[in-house]
């Protein structure tokens, strides 16, 4: 069986995909050949794969329309995971609002679609550091943390709007610095592992250490954070089933839920349903769980 590992042609992207070597080994152990394919490469014969597993197409952020168009060719194909419609929904973080409406505790977020609303949105968060970021993003692109009143927050918001994206304004959660983000990786409906991701944003619009870098560590279970991630996972599963993007008894192949503590309790920062780094360097055994889940899906697809 052949599985396409969907990535990008951008060498910077490929260099950041730390899961790939673990997957390669685990898939080979199950007799699955994993072939890296760039989504932008017109010469790829997608029909020639038993499964197409979306993993690291992380430059979609700069090519959103092309990427959405690329996905459309798969329609509701059971060979693409997660399904194209799920990706289309999950690509834009307005989904956080829908999850909040379903009762998931979500980081308080003000969405700004018009330059005239920037000042008011920033004024809402006047006693804490503020995060300004685009609704479509990966790898902290155009993402900044600023002290209250720093005019650079406004500039970044206008830059994001000029880039064609809506802006998200959030309070900066200090727990990200003091105890790190808490990521729950779910494979085929079961929690596979958890990891901590250290602080990334420095006050003033820069990154810790001068460049974007994810520092990951394994973590023991934290019941409060876990509960928030589980609620997010249930809400996402129910939503994608209700919309007919997954059948009523199916699970997403994989997902990652990033949560952090706030004064009001644990909140969801992100539900990554199509391109999460799975943080396999801190949990190598989970690669075999994913290979097994892919194997089960391939076995259940009626041959054409
Ligand atoms: N409200 C926030 N509070 C604390 N840290 C944040 C907040 N929003 C973003 N960050 C930091 O910025 C990083 C990137 O933001 P995120 O929303 O995860 O976007 P993406 O990973 O899609 O670029 C996070 O991993 C986290 O370190
Ligand atoms: Mg993130």
C-alpha cells in the first residue's frame, strides 16, 4: 500500500517537519510505503495512492486560495485525511467562535475585519499584554505580543488586514510563559500523548531566541487542561459528523488541541485538524498508532 505524505515544496517547511522520520519507520513496519508529495507539484498522481495523509503543507498560509482549490479536487474522497471539508473549515480560526458556541472553553477573542475597529479591539485588552494575529496562520506568521498601549500592535493589525486576513486580538496568557502550552494529540479518537510547547512570543513583536522555534517536552497529565482538550475534541467530532464531513461512527484520523490555563480556567487556543505537528520527537511510539489507523482506513475503503 502506498500513502502520500502531503507536504510542501518549500524546503523551509520540510525542514520543520520533525514527525516525518518517525512516520516513515512506523509506516514501513506495517508494510505501508510513505511517499512525500508536495501539494503544489502538478506532476503528482494522487490517484496512485491508497491514502493521502495531509501532514505539513504549511506554506498554504501564503497560498490560501490555491490550497483550497487543490483540496476541492478530492471532494468527499475517503482517501484524503482529514477530509477536505474538515480542512476547509479548520483553515480559518473563526472556527473558535463556533466551538465556543458549542460550549468549549475558548480563549477570549475579538475578531477585527475592518481597520476602523482596530483601536477599539485593542482597548478591550488594556491591562494585559495583547496578542495580535491573523485568522489564517501557521508557525506564528504575523503574530505578535505587545504591552498595552504599544502602537506596534495597531501596525501589525493593519498589516494583517492589508494581507487580506481578519485579525484576532486576544489577551496574552501568562501561563504560556510560566508552564507552557499543553497540547493533546488525538489519533483515531483516542488520546495518544500530550506535550508542552514552551513560550514563543516575546513582548514587543519578536520571538524568544530571535526566531520561531518550538521547544517541546513530554508532560504528565494535567486533569484540568486535559478536560478542556477533551471537550474541544468532542465538539469537533460532533460538528464534523453533524455536517456530514465524517460518517456518524467515524473519527478524525488525527488532531491536536492546544490549551492553556487562564484566570477563568483552561481554554482552547487552537484545534488543529489538518496540519498539526504531532510532536513525535517527544512521543515516538505514537507513530505506530497513526500507521495502524491509516491501515484500518485503507482496509475499509471499498476498492473501485
Ligand atoms: N493568547 C495567547 N496567549 C499566549 N500565547 C499565545 C497566544 N496566542 C498565541 N500565542 C503564542 O503564539 C504561538 C502561535 O499562535 P497560535 O495561535 O498557536 O497560531 P499558529 O500556531 O497557527 O501560528 C502559540 O504557540 C503561543 O506560543
Ligand atoms: Mg499554534
